[in-house]
């Protein structure tokens, strides 16, 4: 094993599917290099069979999340300086999702749960020519704003231990989305969202460990959204609304 | 998550949500009771503790009877719901049989607890 130097990185990358192994690559270190740059270098210059997923490279699309040195991260905005230990990085696919090949996971179970959580906007009156008037200062709008910037990268889902032990659990991202809709004054049927996220596979399974909040690259707080859903579903049931 | 119809809870989900409400509700009830319980322990052990001293305080006291009666019921429900959650998360045991086991556990705790309360308040 070479001594760590400032001009090269020792990178272990997961190769294979669910069964596989880490393979070691040596990559030149550069200034302001991101983990995605490292993976791209390996794929372009060292091993063209490496599979991974990315699109925008600027932290908008949510497609490049991977496990970097044991933590789920968005690789396009993760600088090597921040994560490399003695010039070494280990890169694996996201946890809690089926591995397709190498660093690419199947995101279908993740997005299927958004559907199960009824995490889509239900318009009040699609034909109305009127603008909805929503006060930016209202508590509901501020709650919605706090969670609205999710890019669907799956980092919170990979970080969540409840997802790991209860495969039916909807997960932080889908629940966070549901919470933004419950607080959207324009949404036609908040009860529909609440009924979909209550119970064993929904918000009530959350242990408030806040791993989602700790790891979210957009600094959102899905744990707070889930706590809000717990209160709102209990209130709605006691009032007979769901 | 099998909602009967959109916007309505299924029977099973409603049941789960009620258990959640019961557990949070009993926690709310127990918080002040635990504080009083601990404060009385600290006060009561000053200068030694004897069965006679305890019974002198509790015997015939409706207040302490009600206090610990409520405490026992709240703790029993809270423990049974929590234990059921822990078992279903850590083991494959789920469903109706686990529900009955947890219910039995709650009943045993309530019976034993209320017996103890009756013993120190009555007689």
C-alpha cells in the first residue's frame, strides 16, 4: 500500500450487484475535486465498465447519491478534502435500495413509496382562473416552505434505520413531501394525505433518531415533518376527519 | 397502509393510531406523577424508612389511592403498547397473537399494581 500523498487518492469502489466486492483504484488528486469527479475519472480513464448515475453535477437533480466512507452523501457537492482520510475514500451504493450494478441502485422502491404516501398535489379547482392567495407569513406556508426543497436524492432513505428494519416503512422523503402538502392551503384533500401516512408503515414508525435530518444534503428536517404528521394524524382521527 | 377509501383509515391503521394516542396520552399523564413520586421518595427516606411510616401516610388516603391507581393504569398501558412495538420491530412476531399477548401483559400489570395500591391504602 502506498503512502498517502497529496497528489493521489486511493479509492475503493463497490463492483458487482448485491453480491460483489470493493476494487481499488488510484486517482490523481486535484484542487476542489468532488467525489463525483473521482468516480468519473475512474470510469473515463481506468475502467469503462463502472456504472454510476449522475446528471446535473450542481446539486439539483438528486441522482448522484452514494455511500462515501460509510455515510450517504450527494457526491457532486461533496469535496474530497472534506471526506478523504489519509488520501483514502471508500465509495459504495446507497443503503436500503436494491443494487443494480456497481454504484447504481434501483430507486423504484423509493419513489413507489411517494405514491403510497399520496405524496402528490391534489388541486382544488384546476379550471379556476383565480390565483390562490397564500400568505407567506402563515404558519402552514412556513411549515411547507421548510420541507419543499427536497431533490429526491434518497440520502435520508439510505440513512434511516427504520427503513432498514421495516421494509414497508414509507421513509423520510415521502413523509416529508406529504407534510408539505398537508400544509399547502391549495391542496384539495389533506385528509387523503394524512390517512395514507398514518400507522405501522407510516409516520408512527419513526423513532425520531433524526438520521435523515443529520444527513440531508439540503439541510431539510424530515424528522420534524414526520413529528408534525404524527400530531396531525392523531388530531384528525380524534376529530373524525380520517 | 391499505386505506379503505382515500381519506379514510383502514380498521388496522385506526387501531395502530389509537395505540399511538394511548401511549402518548399515558406518557403525558405519567410525567407529573413520576416527578411527585420521586420527590416523595427523596422526602420520605430522610431519617430512615420504615413500613410503618409509609403505611401511616397511605392508609385510608383517598388522594394517594387515586394517585397510584392512575399511575398503575397509565404505566401498564404505556408499557404494554411500548413492549408490543419493540417486539414487532426486533422479532418476526406480529399480528393478532402479539396483540393478545400485549393485552394480557397490560392486564397482569394492572391487576398486580392495583392489588399493591389496595394493600397500602386499605386495611
